[in-house]
């Protein structure tokens, strides 16, 4: 069943940004003032005819309103409210839905306050003598990587201006599937910016590449693998060729600290590089043709497994949306080192991920793509793929880095994804959650600790899988 679509705050913002009164906005849409008032206050859901009227009146794609930002905000509010040890019950889900739909700016402010509280609590617990006067994060501002993660999170992991500009540059250079982009990028760096590319037999320890603006030289370590070298060529070309649109995007982010601005710029340049070597239209068409077979896409674009999965998670251009995928990278300790999603799939903002999720199992079966049907507590089912990867150092003496990459989509898209072919129609989904701290499942055999919102009792005369009962 399709969920009702409430667009109140966004509709009001559209109208107010154009200096229109409620009556003027209603007239532009061809609707009654009372009806538009009900829409803006989320007393009525938007119908298909309302979305068509919006598209005509404001030159928008109706699909821009059919996003899951609200569900992400609700999930984040729920985790944050449960995480606060205030001695009172967490707000019920119905109240959180109202907050997310009617006062989204206030809801985001609450999340920022909660994140600041968590950072302060951590510093107190660790007896951090830099409290209140340390570097980034000590002032109560969001930490740079948290702020940039949320910047992409609430944009469906898609940045339209950068993506379109990068695709136009790719078209000028002739980059597409099977084109072998590395020579094209090197040629463009020299022809457009006078940048020479060199490969050095020895570099400083831990340095894979270095751009020297003074001599306009881009130096690569000899041991750097081809996909990484290709991507870094694109990063430098994007930095030099797409500076204006990157600057505008970073400025629009209104980040809170110089560190966040620096991290945001790097993230936007990396995004531009991905959009350059995997141009949107060409990549989206090829991905659908190959039914999102990552290994085939690797060969076509001379890319790494991780790069392809990451790009798949960004294909959310209005009017040309691909399948909404999530993408995550996890290290051997269970730390999530990268996470992006254009789905309703929720990652834990704090603490570890669900141990039943197949991304953890990938380490025990190196190189094999594992496929799992998982069901989240909201009853949405996902097709989840995971594979271990090794980032090699290029030297026997230097340590390699081991990760697991997970990606997936809602099960409703299974027919368009090759990995679903190994799933039986009768397979029972694995019940997973966001994290143990907020998971509602009472009988999970892998539960690490009880959920924070439940009271528990400790039986003294019997013992089950867990030493407590949830009340």
C-alpha cells in the first residue's frame, strides 16, 4: 500500500520563497485557499492532481516530492530521543511523525542538540582536559564528518548542480562506458590546465598521490592501483574545472566551522569525480541494462567494486531516478566508515550495526558476494548484498586494509537486480534492526544489550538466550 504523502512545510516554503500570500499561492495552483491551507498544515495529503498542479505552477518534477526524507528524519529523531537518559518515556512514534512533518527545522535542531550532548558526554567520561577549549567539536558545534554526512543524507545522496556539471564535462571529453577514461582525463588536465601527470618510483610513506600547484604536476605512487589512480585523476580535474559549482554547493551548505567547510569541499570534489568518471545518463542506462551487476559495471568502467556501489547509491536525479540503493563500508571492528543511502534503510547514528546484517558475515567469506533478504522493524524488506574487499598497499611490508562493502535496495525492485535471481520466493527474511539500543525485537538471539526504552527484569531461577526479560 502506498503511503500518504504530506508536503506541508515544503509547499509553504515554495510559496513564501516567491513572496506569495496564501491566497496568491492557491490561485496559482487553481485550488481553494482553504484546501491549500489544509495541505500546508499537513491536514490533508497531496494527491496526484495536486502534484501535477505544483509541477506546472513552480516548474518542478512531481517526483521531487516523493522522497523519504521525512522517514529518515523520524528514524533519527526516534534514535536520539531514546538515547537521552532523561528519566521520562521517549515520545511515541505518532508524535515524532508530527514533529518531522510539521516542524522539520525544529526537529533538525533537536538532532543537533542531541549530537552536541553526546560529544560533551564523551569528553566528560574520558576526562578530556580540553573540554570547552579544544579543536573541532569542543564548542558544541557538529563534528565535521557528522555535518557532511547529514548534508548528503538529507539530499538523497545526490547533488544536482555538481552532477549535471560533471556530466557535461564528461560529454565534452568523451567519457562513457568502455571508453577507457584515464587517457582522456590526463589529456584534459594538460590541455585545459597545463597539469602534467607523473608516476614516481618512491613517494613519502603513506602518500599515494600529490598535486603540486606551483609546478602544476600531479604525482602518483607507482604502486597505486588503476581504479584509485583513475579516480584521483578525476578529483584533480574536477577541482580545477568545476571549482565554481563546488564553491557554490559548499557555500549553500552553510557549514558551521572551517573544518566542516574543508571536509565539505573534499566531499563535493569526490562527488564530482564520481559523476565525471560515471556520467549520470550513461551510467544509469548501463546499470539498468546489466541489471546492476556490479562486477560487469567494474569491467565496463575500469572501476573498483566500492566505487561502483557508491555511484549506484547516488542515482536520484529528479525526473530520471534510478533504483534507490544504500551503500555502506564497514571495517573488521564493525565501525561504519562510509554510509550513503537514497532508501529508507536506516543506519545507526551511534553505536554498532545489527549483527544479523550480512555485511558482517562478508569477512568470513572473502571475495564472495553474499545475498540476503532482510526485514527492518518497520516491515520494509530489503535485498542486501555484501562483499569483503582488500585495499592493498602495494608492498609486502605495508599492511593491507580490510573492509566489507554492503549495498542494497527495497525488495520491490528485486526484478531489476541480478542478485535477486538466487533468492527463492519462499525465503524467510532475516529480521534485522538499526542497532540493539533502539531495536524493538524481543526475541533476537544476537541481542547485545536491552533496548534503552524498555524496562527489563532479571529472572533468578531460569536462563534463556539473554539474561533478562523485556517488560
